[in-house]
């Protein structure tokens, strides 16, 4: 199941919704690796997703809270096995 180091926000719009996971602590590395299935299983268990739905988008990035300079996401990819 999903590691407890994440906060989950779920927002519903007119015909769609978004599920966002925020890390609760600052990442120590620019190279993050994790099992996306744990996030999907968590969202299904919370009733945010249904098993029959398709995953269409995965985004990665960060939010700057103060004094962020020269910050960028230069590479992002997801592998589905």
C-alpha cells in the first residue's frame, strides 16, 4: 500500500477530477523512483478511482514555496510494466 509520506488531495470538477499526491518532506534527491501502482491502489481504496477506468495522464513536478531559483524539471518519464 502507499507509504505514509504523502498527502492526497482529490478535487472534482464538472465531468472529471484530479488526484494529487504531495510529498510530506523535501526530496533529498533529484532522482525519485517509486511504484505508481501503490498510488493507484490507494486512490481506488479511497473511492477516487474505479478499477475499470483508464489512467490517461501522469505528471511530475514541484512547487516553489520561497526563494526558488534555477529550478526546473528537465526530464520526467513513467514506465508501465
